[in-house]
């Protein structure tokens, strides 16, 4: 396929995904924020379904695909990075995807958040080049590697390699846990809806009795 054809396909695919995200108003930040603060779970349920699908696909790929020998460079830096990124999402009021959507809709605050996201990525790329982050293969000994700013254990093996159990098994277990959370949310929503209908019926009966 020519470069022009690839660009056209990418444009069509990106446009479809962008339209779906914009119309659905899906946001990773809202999935957690709305559940904790407002007790609404629309985005939370969508996030759980997406996590179940991705978990199964990813672990299946590690088990049978080219990802089988895959290694992860993890450590305290991973948790620190995730924590800082989470703070940024809360301050911005949206995840990266929602920030793109809001910017396209003309939200100036989202534009600033997106701009400084790019600035942060650029600065990190400079730090990566200077400090060889993740550390070079020669330093991946499994020992604490503070010199390379890893702040943890480098070259951690997967559970599949440690225990000899296919990764897809762990994926199915995680999917089961996510499904239980999803079902609990659905039951809570059904209970709230039943209570709301009961309250509405009680108000109608009280209004009818007062009218008589």
C-alpha cells in the first residue's frame, strides 16, 4: 500500500474513533471521578468492559503471539509516573482522549492542558536520552538500579515466566474480577432505579389522595 493510501486509511479510522469518543463522552477520569463523587457509573461501566476486552486480548497475545518473550521494565518509577499522571488528569478535568475532544470543541483550558502534555513529553524524551531510561540492557541485572533512575527492580519477568502458567489464565481471572465489579454496579443501579420508581409512585399516590 502506498503512503497516500495509508494516510487515507489512518484519517478515516481516526475520524471514526474521534466521532465515537466525542458522541459517547467517554473519559477515563470521569469513569472514576463520577463513581466516587456523584455515584453515577455510565463511564465506569464502559471502562470496565474495555478493560475486560483488552485484558483478554493482551494476555492471549503474550501466551500465543509474538509477545510471549516480552519483558517489562517496572519499578517505583512506574508507580510514581502513574501517580503524577493521575494528578494531572484530575487537575485537567479529563484524560488525554477527552482533552483532545474538548480542544477540538474549542475549550481553551483543554488546549493548555494538551500543550503542556506535549511539553512534558518533550522534556521526558530529553531526560530519556541523557540517562538511558529505561537503563541499558547491560545494567538490567535484577538488582536495585538507582544510578539509572529506575528506582526499583529492572527487567522484571512476567508471571507466565515465573510460574509457568499461561498468561491468559491470569487474564481470565482478572476478567472475572472485573465482571463481578461490573455486575455489582449494575445491581446497585437497578436498586437505585427501583427506589426511584417507588418514590415516584408514592408521590403520585399522595398527590391523588390530596386531590380527592
